[in-house]
């Protein structure tokens, strides 16, 4: 199972008890959970270990939490505190386990507390800060993440290692991208492309990751032509590394790029490959949640299989309850709004879009713009043009702040279209 250890036969016993409690046969559970009855039987006997997507699906069908099936507390599927030569080493181990279990907020608290003690040697401080800045990104605390990356740059250990500087440079570009500063992100990435693309880093995991970030930034900037060359290069290097996790993430990045390019058929093909690789790879709970959510988003855009989109949406909602990050609740609300819009409940979709935009853990960057544009679509279909125009105006201004002038122009054009349609109706 991705990132989590499943204890058998205990898992099988809990699965059987919950199934019987609900009065379900193995076949009924299998049909709803998209597995076979024989596989359910093997799980209950303790002779098979399920993958993460199977646990999520079973928890949803059985109307229970992932933690209940796994038999651990929400504080983290993290286990007991690991031993070590000092308290900081134990904290690092526990924080990593929290991250794997999806309890990012607890990981940040542990790491921040360890850092505040002071008196750490540079190596230990480096280990803490690298993990901490990654988790600050997961919590959308990008300003804090960038400040911590600045501090990391000042460590002698970082200055002495070109490889570490390259890796942290990619982290900085990600933080800038996620905060909507696409121009600044590209300024960081552009010199790294030549450095990482040359020996000894060419074809390495750092190279593949860099290409994924480069592709995402170029797409959001509306610079599509270079993407068509970078995506095959990224997939080629990832395939040669022989790691399912690396290849799965590369296919995921390729799918996201194709999605933004409007190539929905290729998006679906890439997602199928990503799912095949990531199902059997180690992937953090938060990342699997985001993959499920993106898969649902892509299927909604393809528009051919609403039932499959619902399954991925429900999986994402189940994981959101486990991860419990404020930003993930917001994203889940926005995705549910998209589904309701596709399913024809336009009024409910408009309510959910408004709720998602208004939530404290607000949406940012390209995600916010996408939600605003779809909210405007719902309002227009409800015959509320004035509100649709106001939302589109907000989207256009957000695009301009982010330096995404192509999409800003499209939003302003839509405003003219809405006005024209409204005048015709009058």
C-alpha cells in the first residue's frame, strides 16, 4: 500500500467485521469497491495486502474512515516515537512518519519545535529545514517556505554542494509557482535547465523533477510550444530510471500539462499510465489525494464518464477527511462544485463555487482562476449575468497579478460576450 503499512491479519478481521455489521456479502462489497469477491476473501483471510486506492475505496463503501480499517488513530498512522541518539533524531523520524500518513500539520509542529530549541549542529538543522520547507508548501504557507529556503541558502553545507543547491532551487521555483509568482519562478528555473541537463545530473531524479516543474510553469504562463519538447524528454528520463514512483509522477506531470493544453485524450492516456505506476509505488497520502482529485477533474473535462469521475471524486473526499488540511477541504469543495455543474445541478454548483472561494484556506494561482471561471459559467447559466461579470472581472485581475496575460485577455473577452448575450435577451 502506498506509504502506509497494513498489518495482516488484523486488517482483514476489521474489514470482515465492518462488512458483516452492514449486512453486506463479499460480492456486494466487491462490486461497490471495484474489486473481485475472491480478492475481498483473500483480504479478510489476511493473505493479501491492499494498496492505498483499494483501502480508500473499501472505506468509502463501508462508510468508515481509513484509520478505522487500518486500526490506528488519526494522530497519525505514525506509530510510536522512534529511538535515536538524541531527541532531534527521534523528532525527524516521527515527523517523516506524520508526513507519510498525511498529518502534515503535526509534522510542521514537531519540526518547528525542534528548530526552536536551538544549539543544533548544521547538519541536523539542514535535515529539519529541508523537511519543514516541503511541508510548509503542502500547507500553502509559501511565504514562510521561501523565507526558510533563504535561510537554507546561508548554510555552509548548502554552499558546498552543487547538487543540494540545484534541488533547493527547484523547491524555490515550486514555492514561487504555487504563490502565483510565475515570472519569478521562471527566473529561477531558466538557469537551472542547462545546469541539471548536463552531466552528472542529466537523466537523474533531480532532472526529471526539474522538467516537471518547468512544464507546469510554462503551461501556466501560456508558453505552450516548449512544453511539447520537454514532456517527452521528461518521460524518457523517468522511464530509464526504473522507478515506478518517479515514472508515475512524470506521467502525472505530463497529464497535467496535456490537460492545460486542451489535449484531453492524451491527458487520459497519461493518467492511466500514472495510475498504473503510482498504485504500486510509495506515495504520500496527501499526494494520492491530489492525484485522485486531478483524475476526477480530467474525467469531468473529458465529459464521457461521469460515473468514473464520481468514483474518483468520492475517493478524494474520503482522503480529505483523513488528511484534514484546510486547503484540501477548499479544493474538495471546488471539485464537488465542478461535478454538480457537470451533473446538471447548476444552482448547487454556484453555491459550492462561492463557498470554495470564500473559505479561509483560500484557493491560489491557476486553481483560483479556474474556479472563478467555472463559477462565472454557472452564474451565467442561471441567468445572473451581472454576478457572472463581477466574478470574471475578479478572474481577469487575478490573471494580471499573476502575469498570466493570455488568460486575462480571455477573461475580459468573456465579459464582453456575457454583456452581449444579456443585451440580446433584453
